[in-house]
């Protein structure tokens, strides 16, 4: 008899310890149902909100009315608009044109390198005496000649010693089609003569004299242009004799045919430099 009572007591103790799970499960279920109801009325329906409020008051307060402050849930009405990103879709013709231009740029870069080396070779004595300076860029060559090599002071007529220099230059540029600009520059010392009222007139006249000499060497005038900058493009300090000596100059600029042929503006030229990484350089 004692053994049976012990077994019954052990069974009763185990059963009483597990009964709380039933109540807990009911509470969780009720709580879940409550949040489901709250979610279902989140679209802010006044009638549903009032009905729920009354039901809750009746359940928890025994029918006594209390003031309930309602804070409707604001629902965003305007949807975020995503603007599409417009990607460039160049045509096959445009890609071919860019590729063609890129190839021509690379080809002419090599050609300009050879031409600059020819200038340095035929004008070596003048380069060594700092009377001529050859500057090469990827898209043009500058041949800078001191005015004292070409003209007497204050004059625009070519001197005798200028003829052999310009003849050597003409032999190099005669066989190539590139456009050539001749730029005249002066120092800032004023000039006021009947023939040259200002440095503008003197620099323009000197550039024109060089252009005419090249034309006499059978260089097509369609390739030539004369530009006078006066005193306004100095490369040295005009307050010293050495600086004024450097500023008095005539510059021959031989342009790349790739750019000249397509007639692009500065922005288009800048864009073309990014076609290939091998074209992105300047000196």
C-alpha cells in the first residue's frame, strides 16, 4: 500500500508542474491575435478603430468609458520615383570614326617625333647657340626662332642670315601636309613709327614676312597663316635684357593633321584624348 501511494504522489507532482504551459500557450496565442488585428487596421479606418476601442474598453474596463487619444498611423502616399540612368549607346559609325581618329592620332604622334628630330638635326648649330628651340607636343611642334636671327631691330624685312635658316626649315615641311601657323612676338618696349604704329603691327608684319618666304619655297599658302601677338604672350621677364631678348621671337607651329582634318573644337579634342589610355599624355 505504501508503494502505491508513493507512485500516485509522484505522478500528481509531475502533472501540476506542466499545467502552466497550457496557460502560457493561450496567452501567446491571444497576444499574436491582438497584433494581427492591430496590423489589419493599420490602413487607418475610423470605424474599425472605434469598434476595436469599444471592444477593448468592454473587455478590460467593464463597460466604463475612458477618453482615448487616437493617433492615426500616417501612410506615405507618394512613392519614391527612381530615375533611370541613360547610358550612351554610340552607333557603329561613331565608334568607327573614333577608332579611326585614335589610329590617326597615334600614327601622327610618331610622325611628329620624326619631324622634330629632323628640325633638330638640320638646325643643330642654331639650337646650340640658343637661337632656335624645338618643342614637341603630342599634337604639334613648336619651332621657336629668335627675332635677331631673322630681322634687324625694329624692322620686318628678313635679314640675309635668315634666308638659309628658313630654307632648311622649308625642306623639312615641304613634303608633309600639316597646317603651319607662323606667330610673331615682341617685347614690351613701345614702338611708334609710320610703318609700325604699335607692337601689334610689327609682330604681324614679321609673321607675314616669314609666310611669304615659305610661299616662295613652294609651300602651299593654304597651309600657312600669319598671326601677330605683339607683346602679350611673353615667355620671360620683360624687366631684364635677357627676358626681352627671349620674348622677341617668331614661332612656327606645325599642327597635327588628325585634329585639323576633323575640324574639332577644344572640348572635342579633349574628349578624344580619352579614347585610349595610350593617347592620354602631354608634354
